């Protein structure tokens, strides 16, 4: 049975596949884990699993060829949404380009008075609470930031995973602020208005 299957498989034309992994902006993604599966029967069979190099390319070893036809390419990389898509391959050699969607947000927190006046030197803490995707949260990805606002009342977070985030703001002479927000964009500015402390009423 096995010999028959191998003999039948040898007749189909073979192909070598390289996979180029980039961001949506075209930047190569290094150390992405790439799997190539041949769709045969009900469950795709994994032919190889490799990591991309500095140029974003996962190169198939010369001896690793797979039958031409429908293949599934999967890619996983830190800071990006997982990727899975089918492709038709009918050439002897093919480079498949995979573009990954960022799962990170560049966040600005604008702190103002109720009247819209910027508050500088406010302490801002931003924490990632939970995400929507199976993003890999490795050591390379920061999930909390502590900073102070500048003269324009802005605190800039370079990148934080998309999903539910908690923002806390403390400034002298104002009520402490704490609230969760949903962040799904590549860039977002969240405006926080700080209220003055409530007056203390005496008991008599």
C-alpha cells in the first residue's frame, strides 16, 4: 500500500516554495515561524516548518520538494496577527509573499482640563489587559508603560498590543483617573479630561 502511494505520488510534478514575510508596509519580518502544508484529504499535511531570515524569507531546503497543487501557508510572528491562507502552486519554483497585519498600536494619551487646557507633568500609566488575537506576548513586547505628559499634555506610547488597555492618570490638583479602553487601530489618540478635586463638606 505504502509503495503504491509513493509510486503514485512520484508521478505528480513537484515544486520548491520559498515564503517572503513582510509587514503591510513592506518591511521584512525576521524570525517569523512559517509552515507550508499540502491540502490532501481532510487534514493538511505539514511538509516543512521554518523561520525567516533577516530578509524575511523562509527558504525551502533544496531536497525538500512537495507536489504541486493547493498549499496552506501559515505564519506567526511576535507583534502580528497570525496568518493562514491557501495558494495554488503549479510552478517548479515559487516565492509566496505573505503580508502580516500588525497587532500593535502606537498610542498617544492627551491629558487636559475639562475646558481643554493641556496638563503637563501628569503621570500616565498604560497597561495591556487582554487581546483579541493569539498574539505572542514574548519578552520583546512591552505590555505596560509609565511616563509623563509633555507641555502639550501628551504622553506617547511607542507600541502596545491591541485589545483592552487600562489608562491611569495622576496629576497634582486633580482627581485620579482610571478607565479601560478598546484599541484596534494602528495609531490612536485617547483624550483624558481630569476633574478638579471635589470640595470636602464638613459634617456640621
